């Protein structure tokens, strides 16, 4: 997620957005999308993020409220029944949750950000609704603002920790990337990765994708990166998959079952969902009606549906590939 506290230059960039009615697949040489336009499913939030379909078939997502702009609301997690269109607040306050996932045991895991948020990774047991802190400190210091997270088939959780917004002092010396092992240990894997944001594991478990998301005027690392992922959860051999020099970097990312990468560019005249092959070849571009923050594939009847968050809304579009969801080996 990009925050809003960027100053005048950032708002000039935001002003270059295309009109809200633009919502079409503009390029699709890889035949990724089965539809040509998105469908609006929900529009009552402040700023949506972190979509994920739960074991109950409901779509969960974060509502980041930015306290000063929302009348001091404290963040929410919603869940949407796609059959009825009914949406209810699942948790409030959310701890300013951003990225969400369900682990291999079907428990909800949330990255809690800054701006009066928890700045932690928290897991919730769906049967009891009790929450447990998986990672709250590193080297005795609070995280900057956990943003997004993913999980591999060994149950290891990887999360990014940049800082885009929030009044709290930054206590970590790096905007890094971390791994939480099933035994509860936390390891910093990367410390020099710009503003790490979106993150995803490839279906073959051999690559970890990370977006370093900067606005062009910030300078710094602005790219979709690919790291070799070792069997032990270590990272090596970084390569730049997509160079974003001169344009806004990517926010959230997901992969489909054949390994294609779906990345959300939330700013600039070319905002939308981009789809790349594992080699970095552009396969499709969907111009979205709002600035996209993240996306996720559904399961079951929605296995070929991509749900897109951004603004106060949820949109969807059908795809020709099923999404990838890790399963315990």
C-alpha cells in the first residue's frame, strides 16, 4: 500500500490518473483475461487492501482508514458474501491491517501497519476469534509498518516492512523483508530493498517476488524483483524482473497456477493490473477504475476470478487461469 502523506509533488502525480470510468483490458497478448471489463462488488470502504478468500468462501479485506481523514476510525476488516452481496465488518479496530492471508491451517494472518496500528503480524483462530502475535518485535524494536505477506508450502510466512505513512518513529534501521518460521522464529532476510511492498511465492517454490515501490520523484530502487528461494527459506541471486524507472512501482502481487505474476500499479496515467510471465514478459494490462492496491484469486467457483482492491471498492474480473494457493506438502 502507498500511503497518502506524500506532499504536493505526489498529489500532482495522482492528478494524472485516468478517469474513473476507465476499466478495460487494453492489452492481452497472453490471453489472460476472460472478461474485458471489471465488475463492481463493493464500494463502502475508505481504502481497501489485502483481499483473500477464506475457507468459508467469504472474501475478507482490509479497510485502511487513515485516522485523520476518516473521523478517527481505527481500521476495519470486512468480509463479503459474494452470493448475496452482503458485507459486514469482521473486526474493528483492525490494528490498521493491510495484507491478509489464510495459513495452511485456515487461520487468518494479518500485517498490521502504522498510523495508530499494531505494527505486527497477528494470527486469528477462526473458531475462537482469539488473536496471537506471531511477530511483534525484531531485536527488541517495533517494526516500521508491516505491509504485505505471503506463505510457502512449508508454512513459512514472508512479510515486507516499509514505511509509507504513520506518525510513529521508525525503530528498525532498515525497511526490510522478514520470514516467520513455523517454530515462531523471525529472521530478517533483506535489509537493502528500497520500499518493499508486494510479495508472492512462485508455485514451484523456487522464487520469491518482491516489489520495491517508490514514486518516481523519490528515486531509489523501483522494480519488481525476483529472488531465488532456497529449500530452507533463504534468498539469493536477486534479479530485476521489471524495471519501473520513471513510473510508479508496484503495490500488491499474486501469482496464478501456471506462475504468471499479477501486479498492481496504483499511481500515474498507466495505473492498473499488469500481468507478467516468470521471465518478466508483459502478458496483459488491465486499466482499472480506481487506483489498485492489491489483488487476489478466489477459490472453488471463484478460482478463476481476480478480486481487486483500491479506493473504497472491490472489483472483480474473470481470468483464464486459476490462482495459485499454497498447500502443505
